[in-house]
C-alpha cells in the first residue's frame, strides 16, 4: 500500500534533512511517522511546505519518500493554482493508493484534493476547523478592541476584525476541500458533527492520536506535594481564540483570595521579549496592547509570567510544577495541551467548547465551564486550590483516562486499519 501524507509542517525527523532549524513541530505525527517509515507492507511519502525557496525538493528518510514543496504565497488565506501543478508532479512520481491530508486549515489541502481527483481514495484528518474558528474569532472582546488597530496592524492590514475575515476566507477553501473527498477521520463528537455539517456525505472514521514521546513514554505523574502552590498554566495566548484576556479576568478574581497566585503562559508571545524600545511598541498588535492594559488595570504584573517557546521536555516540567492547567479557548477540537496535562494527571479546568467535552468528564476528570464566563473558571480553579483531596481525585481520574492514548502501537494499528478499509471499499 502506497500512502502519501500532506502535512502543514515538517516533523523534527525531517527538519534537519531539509535544512530547517530543529524544533518541536509535528505533535502526534512525530511518533506515527517514525513507526510507519520502516513498516513492512506500506510505502510512505511525506509532503510538506518549505519555509524558503520556490522549487520542489525530494529526499528520503529511512524508507519514506519526502517532498518539500514551495509555498508561493505566504498568506494562509490565499489560494494558488500553481500548487496543483506541483502536486500533480508529486502524485505522478509517487503514485499513491491513498492520499492522507492532515488538516484543512491551509489552502494546500484543497489543492491536493483537486490534484489527486480521487475522492474515494482521499482522507482528511480533521485538526481544527477554520470555518467554525472564524465564527467565534471575536472571542467576547469589546468592540473598540475588535475593530481597533495598532501601528503594526495598520501596516499589515491585520487587526482582529481583518484576521476574522481571513479566517472566513480560509473557511471557504476548507468547505471546498471537504467536498472534494469522501472520507475524514477525527477524535471528537464535535469534529464528526462539524465535518458532516460541511459535507453530509462524508464517511467518518474515529482515529486517536499519539501523544508526544515525552508524554506517551513517561511514567511521571503530577503530585500536589511537588507543584508550585497556586500556580496556573496555560499553553498559548498569542491570539484572541486562545482566551488569554478571559484568563486574566479570572486571575483578577483569583488573586483576591490567593494573593500569591501566578499564571504562566507559554508560546512566542510578544510580551515574553519585553517592551524595551519604541520599535518594540510599534511591533505589537492591538490584542497584545489590550493584554497589557488588562494586566495594568487589574494590577497583575507580578502575577503573570510569559515563558516563551518551550520544547516538549520543558512543557512536561511546567505541567508537573503547576497546581492547575487551564484551557480558556473559545473554540478547540481536541487540544493536545489538554491531553498532555491529563496524561500527567494535572488537575485541569477547560472551557466546554468544540470537542473538549469529548476529552474530559466534568466533575470527575476536571472541570468544564462556559467560555464566556471567566468567573466560573476562577471558581473551579479556587475549588482545586482549596481542596488537596479533590485535586488528587481529579488527577487520578484524568491520568487513568489518558493511559489508553499511551498505546502508541495500537493507535498506529487503528490508522492502518482505516487505510485498509478505504482501499477495500473503493477497489
């Protein structure tokens, strides 16, 4: 069986091969790719965009064929028909039996579906769903923030309202991509319902994702005796959907009862690098300015720590040090960060959005709350702070649930079974 993967990014195994700086990209694909690259009975091709250059590059890694294709356009909301020509060259070269497209967030998903032109042998792996992300991009922000613009936003034509329009445009390409294939795979009730809303004829396969090795192969477990008391961790916060502004509203309430509470935020947020010169101020977005305003307004400067980008091992250490993990996003499908926190047994509080209720059982494995109600986020965080026995119970139940996702071999076997079902059904 010959299977071609179309991915949004290079996994670390290929970053050095293609001359990229080695990073932590790839998520669940990293281990799955490595297992399939040497697997008997399957010939794998990995196809992903190059950061630089305008030529198609072909390399090999173990027994996998690896293609790097040019982006042509840097903007994710712009479709370029030149990709269809490039993809036809790749398809003619590799001759896949099945094309597996990871995610619909970028227009190249549509370009590949059109180029292969075989819906019955094409499967899309649902990651996020841009059509629905665009619908909630405002994220309960005040109008003056949503429509406002910093200097950086004016130069880039990229304030929050314009970002929402770009998401909407990408959502249209997503709908076209999903209507050019017959099969999808996912993990939550949300992605099943949402995909079928966009194309009712889709055949849906459930397929769990492997955790990163630092989590799937780890025996480490959260222990309240070893964590930083009253510390809160969230894994992203650079744009509105992730809900940092909502987390700050909750934090302002929490510090009234726990003056030593701290919120740790990872990711490449501008505030990690600091505002040292006028040039730094000119580079920040209106959303970042709003975050600064909230921090100052609620006197949270000593309570918020921006950590910058962390690798998988550093992320694991931060989870284990934290008293509570929070997910204040206004939309998600199956966030890897929540799975990683639960796999270590970190007590978690998450907004009940998208696929999150399929991942965490309220009042048993953690707490769910309505995304527009940050006072409920504060309430549940304080409950965990108040009661070590409750924190321990939530921790044990979350850890048990995620143990099944540590069966990386079983998850790969499920993926191969899906391939076989697609191949049989269409032959």
